[in-house]
C-alpha cells in the first residue's frame, strides 16, 4: 500500500514537471515564431526600395526579394540537413497512432525552421500548423530525457496541446484538439499531463508575453436560432464525410 502511494505521488509529480516544462518551452517557441514572422512581415511591407510605376500604378517589388531569399534559404536548409521532405501536423497524427516508426525529431525541428523561413519571406504558410508539429516534436524529445510510464503519444499530445493553447490563448481548445484531432481518443491517463501542459502554456504566454486571444469575443451573442436548420442538415453530411475519410 505504501509503495503504491509512493508510485502514485511520483507519477503525479512527473505529470506536473513534464507538462509544465513542455508548456513553457512550447509557449516560448510559439511567441518567438509568431513575433519573428510579424517582424519580417512588417519589415517587408514597409520597404519602398524597389518601387516601380506601371501604367501609373506604383508597384513595390521588395516582396519578391524577400520571397526569393526565403526560397534560396529553404534550398540551403534542405541540402545542409539532408531533409527528404518537410513534416507537418499530419505526421504528428500518424506517429501518435503507431510505434513502429517513431517521430523524427530532426525532421520536425528543421521543418519548423523551414516553415518560419517561408512565412517570414511571405510564403503561403500558416503559423500554427508548424507550431503543432513543433510541439509534438518537443514532446517526443522530452520522452528521451524523462523516464516515466507515459507513452510516446501522451508526450506528443502535451506538445500539441501547448502549441494550440499558447497560440490562441485557449487552454481548453488545446486539450480538446490534442485528444480529438491528434490522439483521437479520451484517456484518463493522458488527461492530467496534457491539461497541465495546455494550461501552463496559456498562463505562461499571458504572464510573460502579455498574449491575449487573437479573436475578439462579442458581449452580445448572435441569434443562433436561424442557424438550427442549417446545422441539422450539415451535421449528418459532415459526419458522413468524416466517416468516409476515416
């Protein structure tokens, strides 16, 4: 009985330590990623070094310089690190559901660097998709250094939840996303560390980076009654589509 209590206590401490550290690291990386992209975007949009006038319309070509520079850096990154293909959220989901092929940490980190380079140069790359895979990669890296009963998928889920939570300032969304979109099942064992990682990421972002939710929430809720007929029709259609894909 006493040993069981000790094991349970040690497991709870491990949940707090692992979840907390993953949350802090992913929140910091998310802030650096988003701030870096915002900085280069502002720099690109405020430059007038290569403005030409075509049929009386001024056209700024600096954006092409940034885009071509990013493309050149991507080629360099791919050759230096010998990356066969870029990885993303789909790889995180895949590796959460099988253990034969562990998530490749180098590909995950380098793919995040490539996504940052592309987004900073003006490429059509989202910010939070790469951060989701980065969070998953950080989770798997933590698995190397922490010997615990937590499985790979739980470490991966902690990183994913922290990325969503830090990016959107929504810890509940991070928890739900990690369970529903990545792990695709609810687990009592996974709930504690994933929740700790998600809440820590949001709290750390708000406390140290003054992050707020990117979406303004109206104080006057819209009339949802008019949407009921649409939702009644859309529900079965979307469900059938999801079942088809699965």
